[in-house]
C-alpha cells in the first residue's frame, strides 16, 4: 500500500500495482463505472471492450480490468466515489469502509480487540489491497445477524444494503425466516426495494437493460471457463469452482453448488428455530454457511469469517491452537495451495471450521453470556 501514497503527491505516474495487472486492483472497476453512470453510458459499463477502453482513457493506459460484474444498485456508491480524483477516491473508499465496518461491529456488540484483529486479518488486508467491498459487506452481514433479534427493523434494513452485492446476502432470508423475525424481514425487503427503486429513478431503465444484455452473459462467461488456479479462481471460496478444479463439468458443478446452497439454507433455518449452542455459535455458523451458498466468492469475502474466528477465540479465553492458525491464514494461503495442487480446497476448510464450531457449541454455556451488551444498530 505504501508506494501508492506516491500517487497522491504526483511523485509517480498511475500504473499497475503488484500483484494486480491494473492500477489499484479491483477499485479500477468501481471508479470508472461511477464516472460512466453519471453520464448515462451504461453500455460502456457492461460491455467489456468499451469498459476497458474507457479505463485506459481515464486511469492509465496499462489498466486491464475489462468488466464491471455488479448489478446496477452498486452504481449508487460507485457514483459517489467517482467525484474525487482516482487515487484520492481509493483511499477515501478504503478508509471509509474500514471506519464504517468498525462502527457497525462495535454497535453490534463485538469488542475492540476482535474488531481490530479482524481488520488486520489476511482476508481484510487482502480486501484493502484490492480496493474491494468485502470488509464493509462482511461487517453489514455480521452486524445485521448479531442484531436481528434485538433490533429487528433496523437490522433488517441494514442487511438490505447487501442488495448492492447480492451474493453476500444470499443467506439473509433463511436467517430471518429461521428466527421467525418478520419485522426484520420487512426491513430487509423494504431497503432492498428502496435501493432498486432508487437505481431506477436515478439511472432509468437503461442500466438494467445493459446489465441484462451484456453484464449477465459476461459474468457467466467468466464463471464457466475452465478452472485455472493461477488467476482469480485460485482465490475463490466456491463449491462450484472446487468441483471444476476436481474435473467436473459446468452442469455437474452448478448442480452440486445448488444442492450445497439449499442444504446450507435449510441448516440455517433449523439452527435458529431449534435452540442450540449459544448465540455466538449460531451467528458464527450462519456466517460460515453463507460462504458455501454462492458460486462467486473470494478470499477477500472472508472478512466476516475472520471476525467470527476472533470472537470465538475470545470466548475461549484466547486459547489458540494450530487449527486456529490454519483457519486464520487460509485466505492468504488458498491461492498458493491451489497453484501447487491444482485443487481449490477453501470450501473444505470452511467445512472444517463448521465441524469444529459445532463440536465446541455442544458444550456451550449460558445463552446470554455470548455477546456483549450493545445498543441497536
């Protein structure tokens, strides 16, 4: 990160930053997408060739991220961050996400040591390097899950913000249905609908037309290529990509992913309907299971996973073993392991964490002792 500060003073020309092949890694998609959305050029956002040409025009001739994969609601924050110059925008985006995540998690009841450890975890640091939204997205999911029973309407509304990156919030309906938390479900649905309506009012129907015609097919194309551990897939946390790495075809891999997602959702509904373990264990299992529901997730999306590992360790009196170390560093190690073995093992690591948490949860103590007192989100 430190060499990037030289961009702010003009000491270096904007160029590709290791380990990425484009300036500021994934942030070089959000900022130009916001610029284009401000001028109504939605066909340039979701058309790979046009988007790449625009990147090289406004950021650097070496820019090389040729697609914006997010649905139109993500254009709302992208427009806001597109007003400052590119490099200043990156640091505002990154620092703002970390500050907002810390505030949400503290309000939701996590201790400062847990919050800081999560921000310094390999998953969060990788997210920061990429300029991605895994930290703030994970904080929204975790804070909403922690607070849903205590402050249902506000927590549901908070979870509704995940419509900007829907794969992060796939598990939310199962969670709220399992809790029979209809007020939270109402808040969730209301905010989702409000953001969709705001997208329509601000950008008009053209953004959705461009996304459905060009954006969706481009996403499917990126998803369905043969597994290659040396690129983005090696950093994946996806049952679909794991099956592809084992030689499965697209149809079989999607079928296994779909069955896994369905089983995870059923498990979350059961988990919250049937008293089991302590509140913290149920929240942790929900966060871990959420990682297995989407075919499109990465190591930088494991920030909430890391916060829950820290919270569980704090609950055990900070007794940390070799498994804790393995789980903690895995978002950093997964790409290396995938390159060496040719197999994506991240979903299996998540399963190991689930098994260990279930084992510990069977001996859980007082239900009310699991979370610190907190005010509503």
